[in-house]
C-alpha cells in the first residue's frame, strides 16, 4: 500500500464530508431563520432546534477543514519515518489476530475509516488511547491499549 494513495483517499473523504456538512449547515440555518419557523407559542421549538443543528454542522465543517488542511500538508511534505508521529501510516499486528491492520496517526479526523486497495485504514489521533500509545514507537516495538472490555496487545510491523 502506498502512503500517497492513503493520503489522497483521506483528502477525498474529507472534501466530500465537508461539502455535505456545509450543505447541511446551510439548510439548517435557512430552516432556523425562515419566517415560517417563528415560534407560534412557547412550546414551538423548531427554530431553536434548527439553530442548534446549524451550529453543530458548522462546527463539524470547521473540524473537517482542519483535517483536510493537515492531510494536504502531509501529502506535500513527505519524509522518511523512523518513529510513529502525526502523518505516519502504520502496519500493526494485534496479538491473536493473524491479519495485520493499517492505521494512520494524525492530529485531526479521528475515527475515520477508508478503504485503499481493498484494505481498511483507520485514522487515530494523538488524543486517543491508541494514538497516545503509538507516538514515538518504532518498527518491532510492542504496546498495549486498554479498551472497555479488555487489554489489547499490538506490534508495529511497518512505518511509512
């Protein structure tokens, strides 16, 4: 798997999500400010609810802009990687799982999953338990991450 393909796939994903979020925010804003949305009595909360929705969509759009800008920087500035840090594509092996998995470490966009060449790539941030555990590790290093139900052990097979 090529890192450039992964970066381009994340960028395409963020662009699509951003366009959808901007459109949703616009629709919610129009619903909140339309004259027919004025409350007819104190129990009519449609305009208020639409306003909250518009605010949430605008916030999501701003988060997507940050992720998009970050990934465009990664695409423009690729350098060899010796340790896991933001901008690193990582091949992990989970103890007890024979099939390695791909993870991308970044500052923004955590939880996003894409497919490249039929393989899933999960985006984790430094704010996540997985991201915290990965930062600074090298090929051959092992680490553990505690989930709600268990302790999972991983080994780093490759860094790009």
